[in-house]
C-alpha cells in the first residue's frame, strides 16, 4: 500500500451545499504529501487570517492524494491556484473551488469519505479462480456485515508516540498547545476504545446486543439506551415471563443490528465515567481496572465520555484486479479508517511507514 502517493486517494463528502452567502469562505482543496494541519496553516497565511479561524471537518492522510473542505472567516477569496511547498518536493495544495457559507466548518461535519486504493505486487495469483472466490467472499462479507470500527495507527502518531506523550502531559500537568492536547486526548481515548472493541470481538459480540448496550443509529452520531421492556405484568406472572420479555427484546435489537439499522455504540472513555452493573459495563470496568493510569489522565483532562459505533459498513465496496494489482473503491462513514477495512481483506505492508 502507498508505493506511490497516488495509490491512496481520499475524497471528502461534505454532506451539505454551502449557502452561497455569509462570513465564511469554504475552499475545496486538493492536497498531496501534506497533513491537514499543514494545509490549514498554509491557507491561514495566504488568506491573511489566524489558524484558529480556519475550519475543517476531518484529518486526512499525509501520504496520499486527498480532497477536503476548509473554511476561512472574513478572508479575501483566493483564486484557484496551486501552491508548492518546495520545488524539489511533491508536497502541494490546490484550491479547486470556493463558496460562501454562514458558519465555520466544524470537526465531524462531513458525511463520509470516498477511497480509491491501489495495492501493488500482490503475492497471491489473483487470476486463480480459487483465490478470486476467497477474496470475493471476504468482500461480500464486509459489504453485508461491516467490519470492526477500530481507530487506525494514524490516531496514535508516529510509532504510537502520542500515547506516551499524552501520559507525560496529563499526569505531570504540563501545558500543551491546543493542537497537541487534542491529538493526545484522541490517542488516549482511541487506545481504550480499541481495547474495548478487542474484548467484544474476542467474545463474538461486537455487533450483537448485550444487556446495558447503547445503540447508535446508522449514518448518525445519535445513540439511545434500550428501554427495559419487561413489564410489571410479566414480573407478576413469574421469572419465566420476565426472561421471555428479555429474550424478545434482545432478538429485536439483534434483528436491527443484522439489518444495519443500528450499531452497538462503544464507549469513548471520559472523566469520572461510571460503568453500568450489567454485562456491557463489565467490559468497561475491566478496561478501567487494567489501565488506571490512562483513566487518571482522562480525569485530569476533564473530558466528557462519548460514543463511537463498534461497526462500520461501507456505503459501497467494489474491486478489480489489474495484473498483480488490486484496486479498491469504497465509501466509509465519518471517522472510519480505510486501513481497518483493508486489514479484514488481506495482509499488507504500508510503504509510507518505511
């Protein structure tokens, strides 16, 4: 993967159309070999405004060709120009389009991301009928059932160093810039979420309903607690009636999960979170007892608990083979990682990590 920058392409789907009027200029920007924050800073310089006045919906890969939206408050519109970092470097950014809008672009405001990945020099003979059948079955499984929605390695910084930096920062009470503080908190919560999801995957219930689970509506960040449907009447009629109501409720929730209507809403740990006493809470308490130092960091940071779906289902997933290359086209919801889909399909090496 990523033998060349053009092998990894990402296009951000904004999910709404800028209004055409307002105090903010929205820029659709192509970037190559740059981080989102590098483009943010470069855009602020050219638009003659502070970096804090630049909005963006999500962080995009550096070692890739990506397209995403930025907003600048009260800036002078820029022409559709290409800006190179250095003459001897492939890194550059290009303004494709600009429109006015009323509000600043905020994190998570986009609908999703469309990916086109080229995987080069596949070891297996992908023209062999048996290999094609096996790979097609894996693709079909992900199309139908999705994949575990782990945070990718990008979440944790180079060689995962952001996790150690987060511990050093929050335990010691050191000051950190707003950007670094955000990255460190993301690493802490991402690690704990991944460990929680691993527990559920090991138990085979990452996409099944457990008592105490919250469920998230597909395509949204909205989640809800399942109301106990065991009525007073069933309690009065005996334990068997109560258990039957519980089983019926579990079957109903699993039916919605199978249909892709909802996903289990996994916990993003926050300060002073208290797990429930039922099954879903036992996994959360196990993690809190296993990583008390990380929980202490989150308590010190005073950040509210949140939720993230344990499962991601691509809006579409297509593939083709060209010689010994595989080309994948797919769309993922906001916050899901292409590399986590990829790991469910095959073993790969990321050339950009060398």
